[in-house]
C-alpha cells in the first residue's frame, strides 16, 4: 500500500514538472517571438507539443523521466543563451518604462518650466529676490529643494573693472547654469547664465549700460548682490483635453512659436488666452474690451465672468491690468483671424506677446497649464487657483512664503 501511495506522489510530481515546463517554454517562445528565426520557433512548438503528449503518457514513467531530463538541453539549443541576461532584463524594463513615460509626455502630460516673468504673479519665472525679505532663514540646500532658490552673493574683494571677455557660463550640479567672470584680477562665480547675472548683479538693463559697467571702477567691499536666484515654476501641461475641447478664453496656454516672429527667443511660450477667433479687441483704461464675432458693441472682458482672468484687474498682489502697447496701443482695434488666438501675459507691462508678434494659430497650441509640481510655494498645485494677495500691485515681489 505504501508503494502504491509513493508511486501516486511521483506521478503527481511528474505532471507538475511537465505543466511548469510547458508554461516556461510557451513564455520564452512568446517573449522571443520577434527575435527567433522561424526554424527555431518551429522546433520550440514541437518540443511544447511533445511535452503535452508526455503529460498524457505518465503511465510510462521511464519515458517521462527521460524526457524531463533531456528537455532542458534541447531547449537550450533552441533558445541560445543571452550574454548578460540580468542586464538585458533590466534594459528591457527600462525601455518599456521610457516608452510609457514618453508616450504620456506626448499625449497627456508634458513637463514645462517657466523661464520669464511674463506670467507673474500667476506663475513665476526665473528671477532674483533680495535676501532680507524674500527667502526664509533656512539652510541653502533646504531653500533650494523647497523654493528652488539658489544663494547669490557677491562682495568685491579687490578694486577693479569688470572684464566682459571673462564671462563663462557652465553647468553645475543637476545641470544648473552658473557663470564665472572676473573683476580686476579676482574671479567670481554666481548662479544663472550670463544674461541673468548681468541683470541682478551688474544691474544691466540695456546695451548702453555695458559701457558704464566696463569702465566703472568697482571698489573693495562693495556688495553687488545679496539674495537668491529663483529657478521659476515647473509644471505639467495638459495636452489630452484638447482632443475633446477647444481652447477657452482665460486659459493659461502653452504653445510653440513655430512660424511666429518670436521663434528665436524660445520654442515654447506660455500666456493667457485673451482673444478667440473672430473677436475684435481693444484696450480701454487698462482693460481689454471684446466685440465677439457677430456682436454689435464692445464689452469689457471682466463682464465675461472668468474669475481667473478677472484677477488681472484686481490691482492686488502684482496684478495691474493690461498695458496698451504694440498692436493695441492708442485705442487701436484688432480682429483675430479664424483658427487663431490672441495671447497676453498677466504681467503685461513686461510681456512679449500677441501685442508685439501677432496671433497664435490653433495648430501651435500644445495644451493648458495644469499643475505646478515644483517649487513647494504658494502656487504648488492646480494652476491659477489662488486669489490675488492682499498687497498693492506696486509692492513688488512678496516674500517667498507668500509667492
């Protein structure tokens, strides 16, 4: 009786081994289907069929044991051993992960960095802030990871003149730009590219200032900057919803500058959508007025009930209406063509937008700004949700905890 029970257990064990072998062979054949030669795939199928036949012939234990012993060697000849199998497996996983990531980026969410101040205070670009009021008294690395703020301090160590030929921008840790330069015979180093450090440290605002800067004598002990360079908001752009809805008036919109006059200033722009196809626009008393297609008269844009857009006219926390310049200067009227849009920055007195370079075709629109994921400031989260700060628009940049 014991012998019969033992034989029963061995029979079950053989069936289990055959099932596992068949499953493994089918899995290997499936994974390598695109790289195996047709002859190899045919041999693999024959081995699988033979294993299935053996599972029904367990009454001949010697034949089954012989097959189980020899099958791995036969499979090894059909499926050649790969070099560095672990590395190849990880490479396959990474390839799939990158494919998924780039697919999400192309179709759904795209990361984007705000480079300029044109959308302040809704979104902040790269800017310099004074130490005494802007950034909390934390360790520099903490201020970087929370507020994206990098220390920018320069005290002139020895008398001398600024050497324009010494300016060199390079990438530091995390591929963040820094700039080296020389005053007199002393070398200095500040965060940011050359244009940025000339702006916040040397106070250069136009080309004529270069002459003064290069001929001026900088004195030992002079403080040229003592603050922080903030790297701007990093956000996700919603590309997906545009497959189901057209852009809306008031959307914070990302678009490409292909075939636009501003192409040489950057490929991606972010502005607020002000004018729809067929609108006629003008600026009166610092506010955009709109005559929609088919309408008889202009209406102030604040009457459209778009809460996010109306903040621009709150005159609080840095908002200051829309400045009548360029194509909308001196009560000029402009009609938006079909299949095009009129874009403006919330910081309209410091924004290069449709008033300067014209309309944005529908095909250029990438999506709408969705979510600020860094820094962890007041603006972290859904874009354009915060009310204006209870600060006069002339107060300048608020301290970092309020930004």
